[in-house]
DNA sequence: TGTACATCAGTGAACGCGCGTTCACTGATGTAC
DNA sequence: TGTACATCAGTGAACGCGCGTTCACTGATGTAC
């Protein structure tokens, strides 16, 4: 990848990829703009042609992440087929898979400390991703009789919290951390028990 | 607090308090050793009398945090009285309360990116805190018939994941983030539904 | 196809700054008598 | 109570370094003719 190859547009992506790699290995605040530039084979000054600064670079990674995250879960949801329950399970699995496949994006989104309201674009992408989970939850809950149906937003928040918790506590390469649980199994069983509590799954069957 | 006041021991704590404040406002990797020193009213060089470096300072904050965290939950557990179920609920509430009352410690523990296995002391404190949750879970599950009783470690991991997720997604001051849910209510209702799924709470009652 | 030119992405030198870390030192504290 | 002394916590100057940001520049790219 020669330097002149960056002419006309591809440096932007190259810088984001460099940043994502650095976020993954050193954390969202653990690297400098100069490091990202060097890692992309370019002078620090070149970064300013594409981003306002280090934070802006990370925010763009986060925005891109939210878009991909939303897409991934939307695809998993698959318009609620074959059943809203099965589709909901697919969404929750897609959540974890995304965090594992795109740790740089995930960390930029949830561990960088920057607010989704930083820019309208970022807020929009974030809300859209949240919206996918919310819709999947809503469709699943529609089966319940109205008097036993908790607010979708609350259930959606519960599920996102458990998924996020599993990612943070059991899906990171932290050497020798906590319990030796497989994150997929942990999330699947946790959501299963929770859904039984909602009355969406029969109480007798152990997942 | 005059400079000579630090002679003989209190600088160590003053530096940790400065670090905790900086972690709270700028994140575990968002400040420098010099900043912490200055914030404690002392020369950067003085830090080396008490800590090996910046990471060591943060690790000590984390260790102290785990000890306090364990103590807090142990107290909430209160040897399982008045009932193991009520005590379990108290532990889960104590989890969230701790994260809110001691954000610097909590972030040093869970968001600094350093492994609990960094030092034996840190690992011990971490395991002990985990142990409190595990024991509370175990006691609560003892009521269930053996054939319907999932492993305590798994349930404990589910509960910790949801608690951690609620802290990260709903208990931070991120301006205008996600849903307008009260973190306490969210965790209480989430755990409630989960416990109903376990069969520990009756299925008919909505918490 | 070839040439002349406009564009603008990336360069590289420069700047002032704060960083982590070292070191010989100093002066407040605690203690022996 | 007072004095002489040992200890050692914190100082401040020094170092080399990489940072973010600016700026005039250059040379590859794309296009008009």
C-alpha cells in the first residue's frame, strides 16, 4: 500500500481501520492521533484533512459501528420470521456476535466515554440500532395478554443490559478473568431464564 | 492541607483520592501521573515513593474498590437474613448503589482494562467480591428442588452481567443517553423477571 | 493521443508543551539520651 | 524539658521524548482542449 495510494479518498477509511485496531488493543483512550497516523503510514498532519481531531476520529468509528450494529441485528431479526420469538433470539445472538467480531467498533460505541448525542449523525445511528432491539422485543411481547405485558422499552433495556454485561465481563480477552463460562452459552441461558420469567417461554423447560 | 502534612503516610491516600476523582471525570486512561500528583498538591516525583507508576496507582484504586465492594455486599447479604431471597435482593441493590457511590473505584475495577490477575492481592480482592455474590446466589437457589436448580455460578454470572449492564448503560451521566429509565427500577424489575424465570418467585405476581 | 493546467491530498519542518523518570538535595519528623 | 541526631518523604532541576497543531510546499491525479 504505497503512500500515493491514499490520494483521493481511501486514507479516511485507512485511518479508521488503524484507529479500530488501536482501540481494540489499547482501548479508546489508549492511543494518540499520531499513532493512528503512523499506523496508517501517513504523517500526523494528514489526519486533519479528514477529521477534526482524535475525538472526531473515534466518534466516526462509533457511528460506523452503530450503523453496522443496526444492520447486523436487522438482518438477524429478518422481519420476525420464522417466529417473533425465534427472531428475537437471533437478535440477541447477533448482539454478542457483533461485539466479538468488531471489538474496535463496539468499544468505540460503548467504552469510549463519548455521548451518542455528540452529533446528530451519531445519535441517529445509535437510536436506529436501539430501535431494532426495541422492535424485536415489541413483536415478541405481542403474544402476551395485555395485562401480563410489561413495557417493551423496559424489557428491551433488560436484554441489552444483560447482553452488554456478558460482553464486558465474559467476552473480553482479559487473561484468566472470572468464571470459565462461554459467553454465548451464558447469554443464551440468561435470556432463556428471563424469557421464562416473562411468560414467553414455558416454565417447565430448562434451556 | 499543607505540603508537610503529607509527611509520614497520608500522601498515598491523597494520591489515590486524586486518581479516583480523575478516573471519575476523565476515565481510567484519561489522565496522567503528573495530573494526579498536581491534583494532590505534590511534585510528580513524589508519586514514586508510593507507587511504581501510573498503572500501579490505578491498580491500587481497583484493589481498594474490590475490598469495599465485597464489604458492601457482604453487609447487604447480612448472613442471609431475614431470608435468602430478601438478602439476595439486597446484594443486587448494593451492587448498583456501590457503582453509583464510588464511580472512580468501579471504573478502576471494571473499565480500566487491567486484568484482576495483575497481582495476587488484586486477584484475591476480586475473587472475594465475586464470592459474596456467588454465596448469596447459592443460598437463594437452595430452595429449589435439585432437578430444577441451575448451577449457582451460572446464575451468579447472569445477575452480575445484568447489574453491570445496567450500570454501564443507564447509570452513567452520559447526557441524554438511551431510555429515561431509573437504574434502580430497571435492575429491580430485571432481576425480578429473571428470578421468576428461575422459579424462585411466583409466576403470577408482577414485581 | 498528447499536452497544459488546476486541484488538493499528503509532506515535512517547525513550534511550544507536558509527559515520565532520575537524581542529589533538604528539611520536617521522630527518637535517644 | 531540651538537645543532637538519624530517617526518609517530598523537592526541584534536568533529561530526552512524543504529543497536537500550523503552515507553506509539492507532486500525483483528473480534466479541458
